[in-house]
C-alpha cells in the first residue's frame, strides 16, 4: 500500500469520483475512525463506520450510516493507494 499526500482540494476531487465501499479516515472533534463510503456528493459523504459493520453480523437493518462533511475526511483509500490530506 502506498501513501500519496494531496491537498484538501485534490482529496475533495477524489471523493467526488469515489465508488461506494471505499475506505475513508474521519476525524470528528479529535475522534478518528475508519468508515466505508456509501455515497459522496456535494461537500459531504454518507458513510458507515467500520465499527458498525463489524457489529452488524450480516443484518443490514442494524447498520446506521452518518453524513460527514468533506473537511472531516483526512484519508481516502482507492485500490491500495491511500490519499492523505496534508494539514494546512
């Protein structure tokens, strides 16, 4: 797996084009967690935290998604490449 450091603008452009299921790293008020993208649009993304996926045990009714603004997303992993946003 390789890591590519990108600007905030470059990361947002990649998020707009990403497919459902891609992994993202989210930081909300110092709480960091991994999630999987359901849908990215405008300036926010609907994601499922990976902790929810582990708890669901194949019951899709148990999975709760959340909407996060792009500025809370710090990394996006696509096909083994991690696009990591530079702190500005």
